[in-house]
C-alpha cells in the first residue's frame, strides 16, 4: 500500500439526526448530520413523516386538485364546443344561401 494516501479514520465520529438522536461510530468524517435515522424513519417507526423540501407536497396536492376541477369542466367544455360548432354551421349555411 502507498503511504499517506488514505483519509484519517475517526473512531468516535458523531452522527446527529434532525430528530435529535445522536450516535457514535467510526468514519473518515468527524461529524455527520442526517435528516432521517432509524429512530425517526417511517420504515422503522410505522408512522408517516413527510419531509417537505421546496413545498413539493403542497405543489403536488395543488396539481391534483387542479386536475379534479378540470375533470368537472369537461362537460362545460363539450357544451361550449357544440355551441361553437352549431354557430359555425349556421354561419356556413347562411353564406351558402347567399
């Protein structure tokens, strides 16, 4: 092995989670910060925890609500389309008569 190419190993590296849990382990970094750990991860706790970064959940909910509202508007759109088609047909028939 080559000398002086390996990072320094810290036997007492501190890992801290956003939930407040702290662990000591060996690592090449002295301190590690994580968002989720085994004490707060939904897989281990059975509770759902949404980590909302940049309002992604709110944006998704807004998008799905918009799609639901547009589904209700399809009937109104179809009626408007039929009315426009009838108006064009009447206009064309009137032009053909002249």
